[in-house]
C-alpha cells in the first residue's frame, strides 16, 4: 500500500504483500490507519471498501457510483463532487504513474522477493526526488 498526499508526494509505503491480498486486508494489517489523526481524510477509489475498519474521526472519501438501471447520470451535486475529487486525485494518479515507470517493478524474480519491500520503498523515494508534480506558487509582494 502506498499513500500519496494531494500534492503528489508519497508519504507512506507498507511492507510488500502477495498479489492475492485484498485492499481491506492490507489496510487493516499494514499500520497505515495508525498514522491518521481525527479529522484526516482518505481519498480512495470506488472499490476501496474499508468503511468498517477506519478509526472514528477519519473520513473516507470515495467518488459516487453510477449504479442500478434507473440511475443513468449523476445529479448536479454528484457531478460537482466528482469533479472536485478528480482535481485532487490527478496528482495522486501522476505519482502512481511515476512509480510504475520503474522497470524493476514489472516482475520480481523469485530471488528478489525477500527484497521486494526495500525495492518498492527505494522506487518511492526516487519518485519523491523527481521534479515536483505541482509547481510552487510564490506570492507577489
């Protein structure tokens, strides 16, 4: 599990887990929930169903779903809400894409598996050392 701040900085990297481990199982066992404080917000994808394991006071923000045969489009409020989430998520997605460009992550040979966590963490550090995803804004005085 990799945590990314809204500005695109990777802020958390868990131990590596086997590919068949669910998001919920990883979230509950990796310790990421211990770093949040009451009032913090978790921005996640639609399928990230962890409502029942997040600590009290931590908010989970998921994009709305278009589900059911009767619901063919979002309401105006849902559309605005989705757009606002997308504005923050774009930087998270860019950080994820930078991470995925490291070829060593495409497949781990069996003899690299004991080093998987370290390799992923180094790749995340290298992502954070790249040019910022969001340009610093310097106010005019």
